[in-house]
C-alpha cells in the first residue's frame, strides 16, 4: 500500500516518510488546509475517472 502524505511548513518529521507527499510551503495553517483540500479533490477525481470512465464522456 502506498502512503500519500499531506504536509505543510516544509514537511517536518514526516518529510520523506511516505511514497508520495504534497508539501505546502506556507506558515499559515488555513492556506495549507485549503491547498490540501484542492489536492484531495484532484486525486479523488483521478480515481473516479479511472474507475468510472463512462461518467466522464
């Protein structure tokens, strides 16, 4: 199983510990969370397009 890490402020202790990581280079928690939410929407749409391509014609 692969692990996707959603990190901010440079990654901290978990930086480099996952198979994939999205690091938001910001000091503001709200900005980090907003970018993480956007990234999750993109990942989920990619999974949906792979599993259910008939819904995206």
